[in-house]
């Protein structure tokens, strides 16, 4: 049995991507994607419970390749973006010791449309 780790996302870019240099000297671009949650079919919620539940997921995306970084740095906050990649668990040292977090490593990303108009 072989493994499979594929992620496909479409959502709005929360803010513009940020380019960072790691202690190793590697450059990455990081961005945050806001993806609406689809209601679960057949699941009923009480009105009070429904107001407390998250209606979006905010997902951290990292771009390691030069091509993905270039694309990420051209995007603007509010752009509708598609991301293809893989889920990764990254380990790093922090003030409280060794820590980890999950993020999507983008193999490809593209702008689907520009920022949504706010009626102006």
C-alpha cells in the first residue's frame, strides 16, 4: 500500500504573502488562506450552537520553490487563490522548547480572481 498526501484548496488570501529567510539561509514565502466551510449534509444544529461554530478555516501555506514564491509575492490580500500541495508537519525550536505545526506546502498556486469588490 502506498501513501497519498494531496491537498487542493480554494480560498481568499487573508493578507499579502510575506517572504522570510530561515536560519539555514533558505527563502520561503508564507501566506494565509481563508477557506469557507461547507455545511455538513444531514447535520442539524441548534440555533445557538450554529452561531458558535467556525464558518471558515484559516490555513497556513508555505512556498519553498522559487516559482511558487514568485507567484505568492504577486498576489494581493483578498485575491481568490487555488493551491495544490501537501500537508506537512514542521518542527522548530521555540521559547518553550521543541514545537511543531501543520501547514500546506504549495507545489503550485494561482490567482483565480482579484479582490472581491466591496460595492464601491
